[in-house]
C-alpha cells in the first residue's frame, strides 16, 4: 500500500467544485527498484454525510453573512473513524500514472461522434486490438483471485460482482458496484450477441440478490448500464443505487446504455450492436480522439458539448 505522506504535489490537475473534488498531479518515491520517482494522480473528494449526522459534529463555526432571514456560516468537522467509517474525504491514487491518465483527468471538451459499423471496423477495433494484455492485467488479477478477493460479493464461472472504486463502501444511497465478465473476448457493447443474453440476465438477477441480501434494496432499486466507449476494454456492467445521480458517475446520454435496453435490443436482433451506428462522447484530450478521430474530422460531424472533466 502506498504511503500518502510521501506524495509530492507538482500541480493541481483539475478542480471540480460541483463534484466537491480536486485532482492533483505529483509523484511518489521510486517503486519496484526504480531510481526515479513515480508519476501519480491523487483525487480527493468529499464523502456524503452519515445517516446519523448532527450539528454537534461541527466543532468550529464562523458566521459569514446574514441578510434578513437568511444566514450562512463556515463550519469545520471533527469526526472520529468510529462515527465516520467512510471518512470525511475519499482519496483515489493512480500510480504509476501514464500520460493517458493525465489526459483523462485534465479539463477538456466533450465531443460527440457518430460511429458507423464501418468506422468501428476501420478505426475503433484496430485501436482496441492494439492494446497489450498488460492494459487490463488488474482485471485479470481480480478474476483470478489474486487481488480484491475479500471484496467479491458474487463469484461464478461467468462473472464476478464487487464494489466499484468510486463507492465509499458505506453509504447505501450512493452504492456503486461493478460486474466483470470472465470471457476476455467480450470487450465492449459491440461484441454482444443473443448468445450473451443468459450472461446479461444473470448479472441483472444476481445484482438484485446481492443488494437485497446485504442492504435490503428491493426490485427497481438499481440502475445498471454499460459504457460505450468504456474506460477499459474488458466487458463490465455498472450497478448503482437508482436514486443516486451524482455527476461524474458516467450516467450521461451518449455514454451509458441501460442494461435493460441492451437486453431488449438483443432479444429483437442477435447482431444489432454490430449493425448499429452508435453516437457517443469523447474527451478532446483522449489518445483515442487524437489518434483515431481527429485525423478524420473533416469527414465527420462533430458537436461541441461543454468544457468538462471527461471520466468514467
């Protein structure tokens, strides 16, 4: 485990006030026998309030402004690990971080592209095929039981379910899990066929069993979706509390495809995702955008959406 106290901050990579999150770029001491410090990204975000929170947890209060019946104050929390097991902030670390990671977590424009089946074959698929197995080695370690074994909530010959790193592991209202398929030949939405319907239905059923047994969440309590483009090319399904719609959770139109809808479309046609034109968002800084799409910009219709941090 990395010692956070050894982190040396180089600069603020991104500030996202609406998400109560800041991303820092810096480095940690050399890892694995290296003689150079390891580039790292550290993301810090405020966690949600505990269900039993009360004002007594605010130990220092300073009045800031008052107008008629309205006032606002600055307050500072002092909570113990026993009262706040999820912490006051959640800290994610990527180390060693590559230029791809730096691009992903830097502010950038979102761009919409329309990917026809022909463009998938000539542009997207060769890009995916170029990835070495090491790109998803961390996924293989989970599936092989080498890492996060204690975090697995469901395990079968076809897939596993475990908490997503975006979740604080305590706040049910923001519950976020992920189901990862074992079939390495399934890399994205484009690879799904009718023969995969049993897998998708099983993921849906087992996800509901897990949340019912562990957290008492009933039918209709989950939102399940598949990203296209995904953040990594090993097929997985996102599973979140249906009541939670926080920004940055990858639920946007042009990125998320509801599992229910995917199942329904495959029931209509076995190869519908092979034949469909898919419209999705890309970050302007992403390697996929610069290598594969920008050279074809003149022949494409692009729509600028907004300036944002584009992350899955």
